[in-house]
C-alpha cells in the first residue's frame, strides 16, 4: 500500500478512536496506526483490515509479565526465571535504546524457545489486544499517524483478529466497568483511576460509524443529561433527596447524617476519595457535600473531575472545609463548586445551604 488511508496528524487534537478504527477496517488497511498522548503511545498493527497485534507503551513488560503469570498456572516451564530472562533480553535498558516491537519479539522468543505454543501465543496476543484497544477507546485527544508498512512482516504471525468483534467486546467491558458494583482499587494513580471511571461508553459498534465523520459524542451527553434529569424528577416527586457526603472523617459524616432528616434525605456516606466516583455514579445524588482536605485526592481536584462528567455538570457541589481564606473560596469558584460551607457548622446552616441549591 503506497498511501495512508487516514492521514497523519502530528499535533494534539480531538480524537475519535472509533472513526479511525472504522476507516482502517473498511479500507482493509495494512500497516501500523500509532497514537500519541502525553508520554505514552499506542501501536495497532493491521493486515488487510485485521488486527495482528496491539501495544501500549506504559509499563509494557509489567503487563506482559502479569499475563504470563496467569499462563504459568497451566505451563510449569513458564516460571519467574523465564520471565526474568525474557526481560533481560528484550526490555530496553534505557529510553534512548528502544528495541523495535520489543514485546512482540519477546512473545516470538517464548514460542521459539518452546515455552509456549503458537496457539497460546495467539491467545496471549488477543488478551493484550483487548486491553490495549479498551484503553484506546477512552482517549479524547492526542495525535496520530498511519504508517502503511507493517514492521512485523519479518516476524511470525500468530493471529488475525476481527477488529469489529474486538471493539464490541471492549465496549461491553467499558460499560460493565462503569456499572460495576466493585470499588476502585486503591493502588496506582488515583487521577487516572477516577478519570477512567468518568468516561462514557462509546457507540454500539464500528458498523454504526459514518467514515470520516466525528463521533456522535453529543448524543451520548444529551442522553445522559436526560437520564439524570429524570432521576432528579423522581427524587423530587418522592420528596426524598439523595445527598452524597465525601469526607475522610467518619465523625463529620455521622454529624451530617444526623443533621439531615431521614424522611427527607437519603445520605450516602463516602470516606474514601478513591472509591468516591463509583459510589456517586451509582447513587446519582441530587447534591454533593465534598470535603476539601482528603488524602491522595483533594476536594478541588475531585470537584473538577466531577464537572467533566455530563451527569454531574449541573449537580450542586458544596465544598466543606475548615479554611476560610479568600484563596480557598477562589479555588472553589475555579472548579465550579456551587457553594462553600465552613466547618464547624450547625444544623440550620447545613440545611440552609442544602435547600438553597436543591429547592
């Protein structure tokens, strides 16, 4: 193939992952789609519109290690010593000395050394591809290029995956994560975990995409806003308002719960900011009381993240803090908080603030 089917954009811009993948599939492209955002990159290798491999640069060998550990339960020879040897050979010693397609070469080496079979390599590649594509689908902006040459040509091919089916699987996983009842894990970057939780699922399948057209993000946002509005109307008709309280102090949470009468308010108490997003997504509160000073993620940052989600664009968010300075109030305005409640507060002060924004 002598020309690139989707062009090349070196500067950061809004990305429409489904549109890019749809064009590559429909044009039965062969080559590598590379996407860049921040310090990380994605590489999606295709042959005749089918996915042969997908890679994500962040913690590349750590993720490969995790999957090999799972495989080692069925393959005794695939032990930690093998994994260490593999990393010594293929993992770049420094960023200035990258090995082209290092992770794919490592898989080829495992097959060549008879640690795994070609069939097991295909399963491993499919699992990694699902992980990479799922992350790719959540991207909002970045830059990309399509190289109409497949640098894997000199290496063995283990699978040829239907990109439409792969994307549909990843979309289901994203929806499942958003609706999951399990809390977010405590390990890893808190910001990335919270931001991932706020992302909306993409359209149903590649076949629904109009090639070269922007993704219909707005319809998703309108739908979510409409759903949120219906939930608020239902709460109002019952005269039962849901208030989410996020504070790392159980004493403060108990006080708020006692101040808000149970026949008028359903209080959701959250004492871990890492788990806050999932619990708020589930409870869909009419109002959020948010402590400013919490470990790992302060209230201002969490408020800013909430405002980026369409479901909480207009939800009243009250910052609760012992600080009374002008700078703190200015910060609250910058993250579009609805109000500012200073500790310690009385029951009348709390009720006045709540009804001011809910009524």
